[in-house]
C-alpha cells in the first residue's frame, strides 16, 4: 500500500532532504511512502534546489503575493488537496496557519523544543538561554494554537552534553533527523 505525503517548508530544507533520503519511495512493512508534493512559501528557499537533486519539483506559493493570511491559506489548502495526501508534514514551514488550514488539513509539525515550552520561531535560542537542564524536540499535530497541538513524540538530551550554542543547535538538528521520519512511518503504518 502506498501512502502519500505533502511536505511544506520555507528555508534550507535540511529536514526536507532527510525525509526524501530516508522515506521517499521506500517501504516499511507493507507501506510504501511517497512524497506526492512539496510546497514552499519562499521562492528563494535553498530547499527548492535540494529537492531538485532528487527530481522532485516544488510548488511555490509565495505568501507575499496574497493580501491576507486567509487568502494564502485557502490557496495552500486547495493545492494540498490536489495531491490527496494521507499526511501533511511541516518541516521548517515558517507561517502561522489560520483555521482555514487547521480545520481542513491533517498535518504534523516539527518543533525544536520540548513543548509546551519555548513555542514560536525563537525556540532554540530561548531553550539554550533558559535554566532548563534538558532540551529537545517535539513532533505535534498542527492545531489552531501556535505549537499547541497534541504532542505525538519527543526526544530530549541533557544540555551539559553541549558546550557551545553551535553544538547545542547541531544536537537539536540531529534529533530532528532521527525523530521526524520515525513519526511519519508510525503514523502512516496505522490508520490515520
């Protein structure tokens, strides 16, 4: 059985490339995962070039071309629905989504902190600067609340394992590359 995913991204595409390498057209038990579509809101995103290395085209829907968040989200939802995906994955998609999206699309998001702490786009630096002794990442369902959907899975580590901010950020990313594909496989192996 083939299960289709659509990935939304905005930037460098490191998690996108990891998903392509790890999951695209690969089988896990009786489930084959296929990336049916890629959508990016940033026409200058480096992830677009990364996807082309694997002959996967990215649809660009530049949020700056729309007069409102609702107008952008409507176009985004319509484009996603063209692919008829089993799951939508936000992998570095830097947009706050309206109910037009959250009420109509089943999606998961990767977030670089132990939710519910450190929501938003400054999560890595905020968690680094905090007094917390542990840090980590979360994968959660997308909901109407920013980084507030039901948590699917998390990975953590002791902050004293990293001595510099750069090492800390690298550790966060290595956990992202490990956890997100596992969550996708687990979700698509079950009935969604």
